């Protein structure tokens, strides 16, 4: 018998002062049985960072041909492709060829550093690819916010993310490894 995804509900209030984007929305996240809580919360954090009414979670781990999150335009073209983890260069090449903008969120201190050393020369050629790194300590803090029913407030300004629920207040700053031009 196959294991089923665990469903998480989040009400998210986002104030992105840099993009002048303010919204409150209800999100449903399906945590795949093979997905860690940290990865699921990074997915939610990535959504918060790019918050938009049209931004959608995809089938994620269940679909090789889709990103974790995407923003599609009115003609079903992909404006934003968001990946998580340490994908191979071929997957990122596919993404940058299909989308106007690609953002990768890397994590896992040791593995991410090794991956970056091995891939940075190849990835620098992709001008529409941004790569962000979150260290294990910060990701563990974000993971503590996970609950089957969450209510989160996020404020983003000048590269700093303040994230809180009724019990926790976090200040996060991801490290830019590559900026899109």
C-alpha cells in the first residue's frame, strides 16, 4: 500500500516592501512521504519570497517535468520556475530555456557547498538563473514553524525576511550565490 501525502494548511500574510506586494492567502501544501519537513518549509518560504496571486505549487516530487513552484502567464508560458535542492545542470538548462526567470533554493550545508563548487562555472552562463543558499541553522528554525495548520506573517525588506507565527519570530537572510541579470 502506497503512503499518502500529509496535508498542511497555511494562512500566509505577506508584506514584501521591496516589490510593494501585499497579500493574505490560504495555501495547501502536500508533503510527499519522502519529503522532509525542512524541505516542505523551504518550499513554503520560496513561495513567500515570490508571493503572487498566480504563484502555484506544482506536483513537485511527483513530476519530473515541473518545478516545485511556478508562475504562469495568461498564455500558459512560464514566467517563474522555482527549484529546490541540488539539481543537475541538465534540469536547470531545461528550466532556463522554458522560463523567463529561474530561482533555485539550495540547502544542506556540506552537500550544497560541494555541489556549488562542482557546478558554478557551468551555471554562470545562465543569465536568467538566480541561486540562493539557506544554511542548516536557518532552515531548522523555519522548520519549527511547521504545523498541520499554520498562520504565518512575513515581512521582506532589503534581503531580510522576518517570519513569525504565534510562538516564534525569525529573522532570515539567504546567501545569494548567483544573481539573475
